[in-house]
C-alpha cells in the first residue's frame, strides 16, 4: 500500500481576470508544476496537485470542461449520493458553493488557522484574511471595498482536500469514516 506524503502547504496562487480556457490552461500548468511526491515503495512518483474549481457559474463549468478534455488527472470530484437503493454515488466535478457549504468551508478554515495547520504562507492571502469580517447580517466576507477571493478559494481547497485523496494513479480515494452514514 502506498505511503501518502502530506501536501498541505500554500505554494502558489493564481489571481487574475481571464477567460475560462486560459484560466484552466494555467491551472493545468501549475498543477503539474506543483505535483506532490508519493512514495510507492519501489520508487517515488509525482501526483499532480489537486485542482478545485467552484462550479456555480458558467466560467467555472467551462474551466472544468477544458481540464476534463485535456485529461487533467487530479481534478476535484464531489460524491453525490442518490436516494435510490443500491444505486452507485454519482461523481460530479467541481465544488458547489452555497450558504451551507460556504459556512462549512469557513468554519473548517478558521479552525485550521487557529491550530496552525492551514499551510497559509502567501502575503496576499494573509492580507485578505486580516480584512475578512462578519457583517451586520452575520455573513463573513471582506470589508466593504476589499476582496476575499483568496480567503474563499484557499478555504475551498482545504475543504476539498479533506475529502479527496491522492492515489498513485491520480484517481480520488475517499477517506473511510465511521461517523458518516455514507462511510465517506
């Protein structure tokens, strides 16, 4: 059984406005550049970095399609459980952000920051974290006139990484959990 090497550390960020195909192309390049080392016993291999894309909007969906077409080997997939008895879970590429999932992402990210296990290293992300506040309605977001893209995207990456594990082939391997009705 391969030994998994922890890879949770912020090594790069891509922050720009660009067309989805150009964005996906740059993600592909960064994912290959920042591959994680996996010890297979007989020799090391490198597994491309996990790419997590929010799929709430057309540009995220277009970037996901580009990466699938180019056969990027480690694109985040969410397990969608069905209500039909005996049916296999459906795997969907990308992360859907809504009120519940956003709160889950931010709660987990906050806990990891307090524990010192988040791996945040880059100054722009830290600067956005310092201006990330709870507004009068209770929503966590950047102070007025500022940005929170880096905070949310890194929190999303940390949350996705909790459920998506590397294998030597780059296919996702879920973590078995006893406290979950689905086991994942």
